[in-house]
C-alpha cells in the first residue's frame, strides 16, 4: 500500500508539473503573438512617418525656393517663417522615424537576437582582450566577429597555428580560461568564482603562470574557490587557505591545510 501511495503521489506531482509547464508555454506563446502584433503596428507607423517626412521635405523645398525667388519682402518673411516651422516639424518627424525604425529592428522576429548580440559581444571582446593580457601577455587572444549571420569566434595565437585545431592542449586551455573569465565580467555581477580543475592540460610553466595571474586578480574577483589536483598550482597557492579532501572506502573527509 505504501508503494502504491508513493506512485500515486509521484503521478500527481508529475501532473501538476505538466499543468504548470503548459501554462508557461501558453503565456510565452501569447507574449510572442503580442510582440508580432506590435511589430506589424510599428511597420505601419514607420511607413506613415516616412510619407509624412516626404511631404514636409517637399513643402520645405518649395518654401525655400519661393523665399529665394519671390520679390515681396513681406511674403518672403512669411515664407521664411514657414521654412523655420517646417524645419522644426521635420526634425521632430525625423527623430520619431529614427525611433520607430530602431524599435522595428529590435522587435522584428529575428531582430532581438541580433540586437542583443550587438550589445553583448563588443563588451565581451573588451573583457577578452584584458584577460588575454593578464593570463597570456596577449600571446593567445580570443574575440568574436559580429556579422548579420551571427557571431564568429576566433582564436589568435601569436606563436602558434591559425586555426583552433592547430592549438596545443595547453593553448586551448588558456583560451578557454580567458573566455570563462571574460564571460564572468560581462554577465551578472557575482563576488564568488568557482574554478574546477582549471590546470587540466597546462604544463608546469603555464600552471605556475596561471596561479600567479589568479593571485594578482584576487581583489577583482572576490572569493575564489579552486578545486585542483595540479601540484604546481598547489605549490604556487600554498599560502592561501587550503582544504584537502581525502577519500577512503567511499567516504570523503575534509582536512584543513595551510
């Protein structure tokens, strides 16, 4: 009976989760439909604003020509006032048109990912350049080239091959370290950083260089929790607070180190 009740409870919990996710899907679908309707409205507004701009510009050209060619001073003065007024109206319409065009590009069906990419990747490239200098003295660089088709990653090794496949395991590891630290910089701020085996694939010299760079970034990174089996990293960071995990007979025990 207890097993039967347990199965019944799990079925009920699964049913509730299914109902919840179906409601979430319905909400997302409705939000998507609203965005599409708003996009169609923006397209119509952009078209109307473009037509209005053409009308005002035509009136402006006519008034400007008349102001230069008609002899009556009073009439010319009135026309010039009309030109100034049309200039202000034209400026307001141009500003509105620019806003509507911008909004249409963002709320387009494929526009939001491109918009986010244009906002995100330039900041990421700045962070990548900074951490490349910190960890590799700019010898190994990572950057993203943003195009209409998306963002293309590129690894630049001043002393190695041109393609990602041409890099050694240690060079790839340093490229991934630079990438991870840069992503942390541009993502939501956090004062805790957890590194799990960052020394995998690094030779002794590179492991020591990584540890020294990590120590210089201590104030910038906040609390750093590093898990490693790399003896060279351990040696460089032995002055830091250390916890050693010993596993015997399937039981892990934590011991305080230096």
